[in-house]
């Protein structure tokens, strides 16, 4: 760093703290050869970068139902996730803006025995909102909540691999797994698994909302709103800047936009893509677009004809003009997929070659290889899979015609789509919100024995690598294994990954933040503790 | 039905049909003329849509939300389809669906209403109780449920809306018919030994027609609105079919974005205007008809 | 027995029958809907295991007839049951507790609208009948027809644009809660009330005008005219009393609409009313809540119609004093 920059940075820091005035700073900057405009922008940027306390943050979320409950096992979506987890609570670990897992309630964690045994140390000095310190017993009870035989928790299947879960002293939790899993710390970062206080009877108190997070629950009105006030004793330094936070469930996208335009909320998620240009043109607001882990896919059952032939699968993969669909249906918002379900922002993600782009001639070639002149099949879709699924399928039908493929688009009812169509019909539209690790995603949807293996794809080499990589603690070796797995899936699997969908959100200009996380919407669902007003 | 001696029953008209129509039209007020012109224009657009529309119904012809120009008279919609073409195709779908739905609901509700008024007894009781129950369930929510049960196909939509609407028609038809069936001429026809069909279609129906036609005008327009509301709530007519109600709902977010360039009116205004104009037109004609049949003399 | 009392008792009896039929129809429709409560809550993440656990806790693993009979038995004992959401935990949410604040909000909005809309439409209707075929009549007619013919959400968004976004005079969000002060509640509910007023005034005004004009042709009105009674007096004193019955019917219909039919307006303004609750509960298959909402809607409809009938009897001497 040269001397001028150093001087300026120091001056800026002082200016932000109020030690020198804006005019003094500008004079100094001009003296060191910086233009007035640049000096001004440096100054305001520094202001925005420096977190400030205060204000009531109001967020409009496009989810929320009257059936929402405080039970974290049943948190269905962004509303409960962001409000009742990201604002109110902490898990054992969390995923930072770069996609790495770091300790949250756990101060540290380490594995032994080929990642089969995990020991988590509970952070000292963390207290629940009622002042009670967090102990290993609370952690055990919180996770046990999802594991009982009659558990209705969405996290139940995630925790299946745990054989032994016990507290070892007041601040140590020990996990023993069925097999090695180097990514286990990621698992316990899930938003269904906040740490809650244990009750005298051994169960956990999920009802009261007494948690550890940056904000305390004031009132939760399911399907309407949730209000929070600052937790003065929050353990994380430099987090939780607002005095109060309010979440509103506004499911209608137009109403959400209007609430933002009329100044009733400061932040909205799930912007309407149709009118995004108009919103972006409005200088009072900032639109953010983060490519997350979620992806819109069409999945075929590879055990059924004609999809059991890999050449047919390749022909289908080359018959879709993903760019055209992205432009027309999603107004250019998103990243085209390449038949790899691992988002580019996930650790160990690769972009396999050759890229599956629209190529009718290549599709025809593959059809010929399969011994076919033309191909016709049914595609079952519904906007319940992802909004835009029907329109995309209709466009795809047009693209595929040129490759001699006739897609018969069947529009299935929205209600019960996941029960009656997905995993039942041979070729369907599907959606994955994605997982933070390669292993987690692959184990959930592409492992031979996965409950949600929606392509019914069983590849021996892939499954071998999956198990091997899970307990591999040497990173370069693991990276190589994961690269090979993604390549196999790309070349052989039954998924057509149309695109990774972005989180498109908008907020008022006067908000500051660090690097925005990609693992969930709303800055990894933890916007309330990570953002501030400038 | 007995077919002999038709001379007894048919009274020769003093004027031919055409003379009657001309006489009636000559006395029509401006508002009725306006209404009739609107209806004729709409029906023409609906019938000749493929020849009138410059582009296809779901053809993507350009960028999204272009302002009106010589190429696209009303501009383009959210995915770059020609709005004018979609409006014209929308006339065909919207009016077609509304017409079929309303006719069906009047066929079911009207017939049942008159029949129960005539017969009374257990049939009347049973039908009336069921209709009461259906009337007491909110239409929109019930339609949502039924569409979820039977699937969102257009045919299902028409049948469900017709069925729900027919309960309203039934009540009106039954109530008005009850006043008519006690009239002497109906008694006389009964004594003459006329069949049910004769009594319903020749004696009762002509005499309850005015209120039924008024209702028809309103019901017809309410079908658009119900479809618009259903589209708003996420069911209703599925894209890419052009339907005015759905077109308004699809571009709802645009209503509140400020209009930027002057000649450019936001997309949802056109279909909304189309609906409003047709409703006003139809009801002007209905009002005039009502006025004529009420026996009220014009006073200037 | 007094004719009014007789009608009331008769109608209430029939009303109970109607309520019963409604509950059967709604229950049957819910049963026919694809997917159940557990699937609706768990979505894509439903595994047979968790679905079974859910269903067992909620009692959905028993036959439909048993569940219906049990439900109706409890209703007869005044117990609306518990929402499926939260069942199995320590905080059970009773249906009445869930519905009460929503019902209050819905009635609040309905009353607020009715207080403005009913007198306004009567006034406009009488004026239109009085000066029929004048420019006033035509203009009011066209305007009301246009508001009838415009989708509710369109009107709502337009009002929101002018009054909440362009000029920030009102709120665009009508989120209220139990501890919202009365005045703020009214302020927040102003735009939804205005929207609903525009929607229902047209219908009521047109019916008032039509009923009055219908009577103008009757012999006694001609008589009054011949006698030289001023037109205004003839309409207000002679026609209006005879037109109360149809007017009351249409007012009852519209008031019922204010309670049962406003889900679209609730969605646009994010007003926590009972319509949204019912739509939510239908999509999550929360049977006890859906049933309770349906019964409330049906009861509202029945009671309002009954009131309209009473008005018709009271204003019609022939019905009030039968031979």
C-alpha cells in the first residue's frame, strides 16, 4: 500500500468515526490528487461500509401461512426460516458468505476415526434470551427433538446417520455416525436445527421462542407478521445492528412491490421479474441478484423406456435451448445449467465438458446412435414444481421439434404435484433448493438408495466415489473425486438442469451489508443480524 | 306433445318480424345504440379473430413491454407478444367462455327453477335445500376447491362456474315463476291438459323473461370477473390462452408502476377497458329492453 | 303465531339444515382434494415416514366418516376443535382462538364499508330514479357499470397507486393486529374499504333505481302523478316504501359479500381477514379451520337473508297482517 492510499484510508476511518469532517476529508483527498467525485464516492461508500446501530427493519417476505408453527422441525420456507431461525436463533454451525462452514453455537469441532466420530465444543458465554447459559445438554435435546420415532421433523432424514448423540460434560457434544462424513458440520447448520433450551422433563422448549439469536421474539402471528427486539446480550461481536425487526408475510408479489414503493417495508424478497426493469430504474431502491444453490430441472426416470438409453438422454439434453428459455420465461435472470446440480458457488463445484448447449444436429446424432429416427414422450409439468415450469416446457417443445423430438407437455394439477406426479411419472419438472455441499446434494437426490432419487439413476462408480469422498479428509483428493462424480452425472444422469435460479431481492438505498451469502435467500436467511441502516 | 290443430294456438302476427325489429330499433335511445354497436364490434372481433389479428395468439414477436408503434398498435406484453392481437383473441376466448358458461347456467338453473315452481312438493324442497347450501358457500373459495379437485382444465372451469352460477339463476327463476304459475292463464293451460313442456316454454317462460334477461346481462359480465379473480389467485385460465381477465391478472404488477412515456398505457389497462366497455354496452341494451317491457311510457 | 316470528323460526330451522348440508359438502370436497395436511405442510420433503407420523398425531389415519361424525359431535357441544397446525405440541391452537381476531377484522372492514356504501347507494339510486334519463342518470349509470365491470384487484391497485404510492396519504399495507388502536385500524383499513365501496355501490344503486322505476308504471303511481303530487314526493313517499323488499334483498346480498367474498381485496392489501385464513387452510387441508370458516360464512349469509325477509314482511302490510 503506497503512502497516499494509506493516508486516505486512515482519514476515511477517522471521518466515519466523526473525528474529522467530510470537508476536511475532501480537502485531504483533493490534495493527494483524487478527483472530487471520487473523493465523494469514497466517503459515502465508507459510510455505508461502516455498520451503524439503530432503526427498525421491516421486511416483506413472499411466504408465510397461518399453519406456520414455532416447531423448527416443521419450518416450511423463507418466512419461518428467516424470522424464526435466522433472526431469532442459532444452529451449531453456520455457513458464511463464502460458503464455508464455521462454528456458531459450537466454538470448534473436530473429527476422528475417518470422520466417523465428531466432537463439538459448545461456545462459552452464550446465553438464551432468558439469561440461561447454553450447555451441551441443550444441544443434545435440540437435535434429539428431530430424531424420535414419531418425529414429524423435516430434518429427521438428515440426522439418520447419527448412531450416538451424547453430551460429554457441560460443553462437549459427541456424535458417532454410521459412516464417515467429512461434511457433517454442514448438516447441523440447517435452519431446522436451532439450539433450544432443554426442559426439566428432558424434552426441548420449542414453544416459547426462547433462543440464542440476535433478536428476541416479541410476537409471532402466523401468516401475518413476526416482530423482534434487539438482544443486548448477543454473543457475536459486530452483529445485530437494528433496534427491532419486523417480518410481514406478503404473498402477492404486486402487494410486496407496492409496500416497498410506498415505504412501508425496507426489504422485499422474490421480486417480480416482469417489472424488474422498472424497479431497477427507480433510484430509491437497490436490486440485488444472487445466484443461489436452487435449480430448475426436468428429471427422467432412467429405468423406463426410452430414457434407459444413455444416447436418448444425451439427445434430450442437447434439445433444449436453455438460453432462450432463460431470456423469455425468466427475463434473463438466472444462470443456465449444464446438467450438473452443484451450483458454481458451492465448494468443489466444477463445470463439466462438453457443455450441454442447444444443438439439434448433435441431438439427432445421438438419436441415430440409439437407433431412432424420432422420439416422442410425455413431459408432466406444473408451476407447483417452480413458477415458469409450464412456459419453459412449452418453449422446450418448440426447440426439440428441430431435433426430431416430439415432447407432449402435460399440465398436471398444482395441488398434490409432489405426491402424485413427482417420483411417479416418467419425466417431470422438479426443483431443488440445493444443498451447501456436493455430498449433501448428491446423497439427497442422486445416490442409488436416496429416498428422493428422482431420476432413479444408479451408477456404481458414482456411488463408490460418493462413499469414498465422504470420509476423505484430504482436500485435493476429495476435490478430484467430486469432479469425477459431477462429470459422470453430467454424462450419464437423467437430469436436464435448465438453470440455477437467482434470489432477486430489493431494498431501500440506505442499507449496508457485507458480502451476501448464497446458501439461502435473504443473505443466508440471516439478514437481520448481518445488515444495517446507513 | 300434441301436434294437431296448430291454427288455434298460433296467432298471426300483425307485422312481419323484420317490421317489428325496424320499429323497435327506430325507438332505441342513444345508449342502446351504443351498446349494440359495442356488441356487434366485439362479436365480429371474436368470430374473425384469426383474420383480424396481425399476429398469432401466443406468438412472441419482440421485446417485452414495447410502447405502441406502427408495428405493434398497442405495444407488447410481458413476454413480447402483440397486445392488440391478444386482445382480439381474448375477445374470442373471453366471450366464448362467458357465453357458454352463462347459457349453461341458465339452462340448468332456469329449467330447474321453473320446474320446481310448477311442481312444488318434495322435488322443490330437495333442490331448494341443496341450492341454499351452495349459495351459502363463498363462490370464489368453493371454485378454488373444486378446480383443485377436478383439475384446471378449461372445460372444468366452465362446468364449475356454470354449476355455481346456476344456483343464483335457479333462485331468481323460481321466485319469479312462482308469481306466474298462479296466474289464470297457466291454470287454464293446465286444465286444457297441456304438457309440462308447453306450460314451461309457452306460458311461464315468456312471462318471466325480462328479469331473467337482466340477470343474463349481469351474470355474463360476472363470469369475466370471476375468471379474473381466479387468475389472480393462481387458478383460472392457463397461459398462453388469451383471456381478458387473466391478462389483467398476469400484468397486475404493472398497474402501480408510473406511466413513463405519454402514449404508453400500461398493459393491464387494455383488457380491463375491454371488459368494462362490453359490460357497459350489454347493460345499456338490457336496460333498454327492460324499459320497453316494463310498460313504462317514455317521458321526455 | 305472529307472521314475523313464524318466518324467523321457520327460516332458522331451514338455516340449520343448510349449515349441515354445507358442512357435508365442504368436508366431502376436502376429502377429494389431492394430498393431505402432512403432504401440504411438508411439500417436496414429505417422506412416507414423516407423513405417517403427522397423520397419526392429527388423527388423520382414521376413516373419514369417523372423523366427520366426531367433528359434528363436538360442534354440537360447542367445540370447534383444534387446528391441525400445532397439534401434537404443547401449544394447541383452538380454532375459535385462531378465527376470532380474523373474524373481528373482517366484520370491522365490512361494517366500515357498509356504513358508507349503503346510504350512498340508496341516495344515488333514488336520485337516478328521480332524474331518470337525465345526464346525471346516464353518467352515474356508466360510472357504476364500469366499476362493476372492473376486476376488484384492478380497482384496488389503482387506488393504492394514487393514494399510497404517488401521494403517500394512506398505507398500502393494511396489516393490523389485536393491539392496533381503533383510529389506526380505521386508517389502515381505509383503502380496502374504499375499494369495496366502489365495488358494491354500483350493484345496490342499480337495484334501487330499477325497483323504483319498476313501480313508476303501477296504477297508484300514475294516480299520484295525475293528482299532481310532485315527483320527488311521489317517489319518496309512495314508491320507496313498496320497493324496500327488493332493495333489502340486494343490500343483504352485498353485505354478505362483504363478509364472505373479499379474499382478493384482503390479499392485495394484506389485510388479515377470514377469507385469507380460509384459502390458506384449504391449501394446507386444515379441515377444522376450513369447516369453521365455511360455517361462519354460511351463517352470515343465512342471517342476512333472514333480515332481508323480515324487512320485506314488515314493509308489506299484506304479509304483516295476513287474512
